[in-house]
């Protein structure tokens, strides 16, 4: 859970981040400086169900990699866990060698927010048309210029990305937006969720999505939803690089 962290990436200030906590724990356990490289950067408050990182350093321990998760459990807080560990080649990079990443955005769609979902989902008390949201999501699939779905002021070499699938489903009071792509722009998933929510509220029709994308104008899309509903759900590598 990322609720109490300022994202994954270590920052120049003293902000509490997942990488800082993980690195301190691993260095304390192995007794040597380590380089920790993650598969992604996440914003403050964002969660990750699956996240890969590598550690490099002068590790002299004879502990088999598969034993590391259990051995590290006492060194980590309850909201961070190492679930598995294995050896990889020296040329493996957890961020640049991904095939795609899958995110989910959780919307708690009921008049009153259930306390269990506080900090785990964004609360929308207005009833949403999930079928319309799913129809709108289909227009996002494919290779497009997603400048309209990127936070203003971002600097990137290209705003073109390919979305492999994007859909919306309902499970009880949760409306879940799921999207997978070869890469994401800054705040892209939270803006996608915000835009689809506008469709769900009846403020935008599904057929408007292509025109929003074609405009390349952030102001044409929906709001950026808060971070607490966002989950990095799955990270996929080609050819079983970590298998």
C-alpha cells in the first residue's frame, strides 16, 4: 500500500518513499551499500500490487535468493513486502525491458464510502453508467497521441503510446478501470479514469473520446482523479526474462 509514501522513487529531500525504506532494510540486512532499481515510478499515495526491482552490490551472503522474502519480513513495515526473489542476468533492467504495464483505478460508487476503502479507492457518490464508460474505454485502445491525457507541463520526447486493452467493470460497489499499455504519460491513467467518469456521469458521450484525443488538448479531457484509487496491477516482461 502506498498511502503513507511519497511514491516509489527516492527524492533529494527526506520524504518517505518505498525505495528509501526498501534500500535501508536491504542494506541493513546484507551489511553493504546496494543499488536498488525499480520498474516504475509512482506518485505519492499510489499503490502497487506487483512491482519489480533489482539490487546490485558487493553481496557476500550465501543465502539463496528464494529465501530472501522470508528473511526480510522482520526488516520491513507491514505495507511493504518482498514476495519473491531470483537471480537475473547482469543486462536485465527492470524498467527499460518491460513489455507492458497494467494499471487499475478503483472507484467506490455508493452514496457513503465504506471505511475499508478509505485510502484504497476514490469515492464517487453519483451513480455511474458503467456500460457507457466501458464503451468509451474501447476508443482508447490502439496507438494514439495521448497528449490530451497527460498532465500539463510534462516534458517528454513523444506523447504517442499504445494501449493494448482498456475496459471498465463493476464488482459490488467498486467500479474498476483497467488499462494496459507499452508506456504511460504522467498522470495518464488518472486522467483516463477521470475522463471515463465524466462519461459515466452523463457529462460526455463515449463517441466524444476520439475527438478528445485528436485535440491534443488537456483541457478537453476529464479531471485528474486522486492517487488513492490507482494501483500498478501487473508488470509484464517479454520472453520470460524473469521466469
